[in-house]
């Protein structure tokens, strides 16, 4: 099997994926229809509380790159929707929504979930507040760019983004248009996953385009009237899940402004075809050499600080909100509870960025921890 990657489309994608699947980059099996146990009428799901000391605010921005034609629908400039999570000075404002009714419908449809209301994901409750006053600080804050997996919307990494913001990071989640199940624009347009419908897709091309998306978002955030003054332009990180993890590496290879990156169980799509000399963390789930076939080659190209950790009890989707939300919907079969998957992801990603963007060292990245026996070290620590 050529260049196997974790496919997060079809049955393995989205909230219904309770098993770990691998598929060639260009294979898109049809979604398997899954009828799930319906939560009680009126039930809501509150996401895990952020662990930092700050309340969290969130703003949604519509960004248009007039210098670049959209590569997937070349009829106009590239348009992106992004969410900016930030540490707030006070817990003011209404809680932000998780997904709109249409985004919920498209997400469930894309993964073949039936037997539940199509708008059920609107009953998921994040912690961030709309319009919360930004934290005032004498020191500018580090920035982390978050890229979701292929076919996922940016809100599927809400638990990680909110946690980093509560710890004092500005976090921007990017929806890569036509690659997510549903992206809503201010004029009411909702774009679906056009690339999911294509029989042949070039993973390397997708990663390269995501790297351009991420760099454009950096351009706009660093020049933004509010966030440009909040952000330390010399402390920037990027983290991504699945295809977003490959894009994290791709962004670092093309944009020297990014100081540190994390790949959450993503096939590299040959993005790491030359040396990357800045800190990089690889977090795999249930490592399988027949699936993670490009990880050893990627490891050899990491010439700066590097670490490779594996969690055998986690599955590909465990690094997103999927297991926590999926359990609520009645998805069974997760080897590790959703709350524990969230805790592991948050803790190790924060430890990495704390070290490399804040110079706060943690033993978690040096040797196994009795507090996290699920995590094993796969490669030597580069000090």
C-alpha cells in the first residue's frame, strides 16, 4: 500500500469513529451509516473545563487573501474563516456556540451518523465567551496556530484551543475552505468538503496549500489592530491534527516566523522532505509502522529539538474532540475515555509550547511520568 496515511474522512472521520483506520491518501470509502444512542431531550454536553488560570474569549474573523486565487475553486480569492481564542481579563459575555445547525448536519452527514437530530452538535457547550475583554499584560503573549484534520472543521479542536488560551496563549484555529465538512461565512454561504468528493487528491498539494493558509493567517493576525499588539511576534507555534499535523511541519519549512510545531498523529504527506531545524513534537496514537510509514523518515529530518511520544490506547481521532463528544452520542469502543484523551493531549502540547515559547521546562518531555503511564517514548530526547 502506497504512502498510507490516517484518513479522517468517511467512517473513520468525525464523531462516529470509534476505531482506528488507515487508508491510502487518495482512497475515500463511503461513510458507514451509524445509528447512535440519542442523549435525553434537552441534554447538553459541556466540554472539559480549561485548566489555565484565565477566562477565555473568542472572536471569529473572515479573512480574504486578495493575492491568491482559491486553489480548489479558482473563481475568486482564497477566503478563510478563523477563530481566535485569547486569555480574557474577565468572564464576560455569552458562551460562544460550538457548531451551527447546518455545520452540525453536514458533519454528521459526512460521517454517516443517523438516528439523531441533525442539529445535535449545537447542544455542545464550549467555555469561551464572545466579547470578553482581552487580558492586559505587560508582556506580549505567544501565538499558536491550530490546523484541524482533513474534513474536520476548526471547532473539532476546541478543547485544546480553549485550554491553551486559558494558559496565556493567543490561539487561532483555521478552517481550510473546501477541506472541512462545513464552513460558514458572514454572508450566509456554507461551503462543504469539496475535496472529500474528489476521487484523486494529492496530499502533498493539500499540505502546501495549508501552509500558505497558515502563513497568510499569521500575516493578518500579526498586523491586526488588537491581536497584533497582544502577540509576541518572536514566539509563534503551530499544532495540527492528522492532515493539520503534516501542515504544521509544512508551515515551519516555508515560514521562518514559526518557532515550534506539533504533529498530532498525522501522515507527513512527504512534507518533511528536508531538514527542519526548530523544535518539533510528534504525538502518535497506537503506533503502527504500516500506518506511520513516513514517521521514521520525518524523524531523521528533525535536526533541532525533537521528541516522539506514542499513546497506544489512543486512536487517531482521540487527539480531537471526537472521543469526548462521541461518548455523549453513544459511540462505544474507545480504549481510553474521552476525558483522559483530552487531558493527555492538552498536557503534553502545553508542556511542549511552554518549553519552547516560554522557556518553562517540564520533566514530561524528558522521561515517562507515573501520572501519565499511557504515554511511551518512541525516540531519544534531543537536548
